[in-house]
């Protein structure tokens, strides 16, 4: 998950406030998609232009990046969705992450309780 965060931060630092990379806990690897909540539409468009149709160069994969609109939108709605999820019982490194998008802590993980 940290590699994905670092990759997004290379071009969109502080422009997303929620990220969850879906994991296969038995195999300890991602399943190929993530939930990312960008703070505004310009960030979404910029991110899409940068990655859609391209390979993830930092990852050992030939998969091509696609982007789709999620049914659940917004930081608060995503927190609500995941707070009772079984993923919250897994190792903290596999749990959804919340980030500050302004101020001195911009880009740092926010210690938000999902409970």
C-alpha cells in the first residue's frame, strides 16, 4: 500500500484524502484495485491523464491502469463504509488510510478512528 501512496504522491501530493488498496490477505498481495478519494475533480482528471492506459512502472505487473467511478463517494462516506469492515481487523498496514490535504500536515496520514 505504501508503494501506491508514494507513486500517487509523486504527482498528486496532498490531493487525495482516502486510500485503500484491496488486499488478498492469504497471499499478502493486492488484488489489483484501490479506492482513492481525490479532493477535487481537477486532481481526478490530472491523475487519469497521467495513468489511464499505462503500466504501473514501480510494480512487477503487465496490467494496464484503468479508472472507474465508485458507487460510494467522499471521505466521510468511505469511512462509514469501511468502519465495520473485516479489513479493520487485519494488520494496520492493510487498512484504509486517511490523509491531511492542507496545512503543515498536508500529505501525512491522519489518525482517524474507523470505530
